[in-house]
C-alpha cells in the first residue's frame, strides 16, 4: 500500500511539472489501511468494552427487575469481584450501566446530582419518562463534544402516579427505546431469546425472578467467563430495594 501511494504521488508530480507554473500542484489523499476511528477514540473503546458486562432488565405487572454483573473486568482480567454498577436516581428510578470505568461512574454521578438538584428546587420527583429523556439528552450532548461518554444504560422506574413500570434501553450513541425487557453486554447474545419466549407483561415478581434465573443459568451454561454473579434490585411503587439472589447455583454445561 505504501509503495502504491508513493508511485501515485510520483506520477502526479511528474505530470504537474509538464503544466505551466500557474497550475497549482495536485495533492492526493488516500485512505489508510487502518480504521477511520483512532484506537483511543470513545467509539472504538466502547466497541471493545461493550461485552465485558451483563446487564438485564425485566418489567412486570407493577415492578421493574434489574440485574448487573458484579465483576469489574478489563479484557480477561477481573479487577474487582463486588462492583456495584447500579445508581438510584430518586425514590422510583434506578439506572444500571456498563462501559469505560471512569466514564460510567462520572456520568452516573452527574445524572444523579442533577436529578437530585431538580427535586430540591421544584419539590417534586421526575417521572421515569422525564428521567430517560434527560439522560438521553445529556448523552447526546456529550456525543457531539470532544469528550463523549462510553456508557451503555438501562433505566428502570415506576410512575408514582399511575404505578406503571417503565424500562428504557440506551446505548453510547444516545439511542433511546422503551422496552418490556432489555439486555446489554454478554446478556444480549444469550438471554434475549429466553426473554422473547417466556416474558409477558403481567408477570408477578416471583415469576420475574424465575425468568431472571433462567437467564443467568443460560449465561453460566454458555459462557466460559466467571462474571461473579449478579446484583439484583427491584423498583416498585414503594421504592428501590436489593433482592437476595442465588449466584452459587450450579448449572450443568450444555
């Protein structure tokens, strides 16, 4: 490729010398053989980190069940076995995230602080739809700056007025979609088919936990990677609470 570009420049230089002195020289720009995005760009890093985590969200009749893997990983290396990838934004809204370690924590703290500030100034709580659109707008704004956040998100909440559950899927390109169930990372490859088959809108919390267990069993069965289990939280009209979940369950290989 280098010899080919050099030969083209030489031919252009020789052809331009035949023209009069008033003719401007021609410069040829050829695309390099590497990708157009630099190795350190946020989009490149997001593509590398997107599968290092497990995020799951399931809506039911009056709740949103959310789970995030406990392992903080970089490639095949586990850096931390009890990492909390969740952030409670207010009484009825919960965010779980994955991506670059610094970006995730900074973005979650920024969103949490702004939503808390809104609640203090207005003496009212943002509803799930408003929270999702605010988070999406901030992510879209950062995407158009020099310091884009490499963060993938699931936002879950229960409307305190209608008591209806809401779940939103969002990625690092600021795409936003309301969904009945969602997954990020490894879970999107192994769990979506299970959720497609067994989920329905009126499931109870007990049925939701059973469905979540089916998803984690499939991950244990198919993945050669130990993601240290999942941290499970549920959002209801009464708020957010942590649920006990059997991460030591032994599953036979496929």
